[in-house]
C-alpha cells in the first residue's frame, strides 16, 4: 500500500536537475532591480512633494499677506476717519485762532497770516 501511494504522488514528467532548482542568481538580480526601482521612485516622488509643498507655502503666504494688507488698510482708514471726525475740528479751531490773531495786537490779521505763510 505504501508503494502504491508513493507511486501515485510521483510527478508524471520528471524534470532535469537544472530546471528543478530555480536560478537563484537571476532571481536575486531581479529582486535587486525591483528594490532599486522602488527606491528611485520614492526619491523622485519625495522631491516632487517637497517642491509642491514649497510652492504651496509661497502661494498661501502671498495670499495671506495680500489679505492682511487689505484688512490693515481698511482698519487704518476707519481709524483715520474716526480720528478726523473727533479730533480734527478742535485742532483746526486752534490753528485758525492762531492765524486769526497773527499780529498779536492791532493790525490786519489776514495780511499778517499771509506773510507768515509766505515766510514758512
């Protein structure tokens, strides 16, 4: 019975010894080539990702700078309008009082103010 089972498990076609064992040198070279291809592909992909990241950072920085400048200008304009509406009338009143009393005594204040303006 053991002999009949052993005969049944034998291959029908027998292979020569060189085909029965794989070519290990060719297999090693193939795996090394595949590893090199994966390594180079990873390196190229990493360089592309780095360049894309730097470009994305530049674009985001430019957009943020543009937006910050626009917001700062809007805030400054609003602050200037508020300051002019509150403080400017008082300052102008002070200056007009100085110009209106340009002679510091009797005389034509308008002519004295014009003279001061020409000298300035």
